[in-house]
C-alpha cells in the first residue's frame, strides 16, 4: 500500500473537511501537465543523485524513492510528495533540471473528496462545489485550488479517490 500524506482533521462541513497539514517536501514539474508524471516517476525510480548514504535517507533503496500519495496538480504543474522522512536538505537532488524540490509550509486547507475518473470537467465542477460550501459557511480562503489524486491509472474508475483543495 502506498503511504499517504498525514493530516489532522479540524472540522467537517457537510462533504468538506478542514484539515491541518504539517510541512511537506515535494518534487514538482511545471509546464508539462500530466505528462510530467513520467518525469517525476523517473526521478523517484533512480534518476537522482544523493550525497547521503542509503541508511540516512531511508526509505531510499538503491537510489529509489518510495512512492507516496497523493499526486498534486495545479494548472499545468504536477508534483509528487516525498516520504515524510525526507527534509528539503535530505531529499535526493534530481538529475533532470525540469524537476524542482520545494518545501510547502504547514497550512490549513479545505478538501472535497470524490471518486471516479479525473477530468478537467470534474475538477471544475468539484472546485465550484468546494467554493460554494466555503462561502456558505463564511470561511475565507487564500491561494489557488489544486488537485490531489490518490489512485493510479490502472485503478478501476469507481474505486479512484480524488480531492480538490484550497
């Protein structure tokens, strides 16, 4: 089973969850949309360099980085969350200059989970639903809406788990 990013549930508003996330480290590719997935997958499969030994960067094994969920997407960017054991300093450096390692600070987010196939239309519909519920509850937000995809392409559509978050 793929590890998932941990969060603390703060409050539920109908189908919306207000969550608190501790800081995370991501590997991000801009400008490639979903095709950036393959660039990132190559990175966690060994297309990286590291100056630390395998024991210190566990769960790195033979320069492979354990896959975690969700995959984050916003506009034409896509990002993989690094395992929680990694810091910005211990995350292996990518060999591919299109990949940027970033730290996302601790934050509160509103999340709306849904199942099914990930499409731009579903993202648009669910984003509107999320914003409407937040407005109805008089919760002010900042930042952009982004997607979190927990399931892989081979997962049957009815079992896929996705979220929109702001």
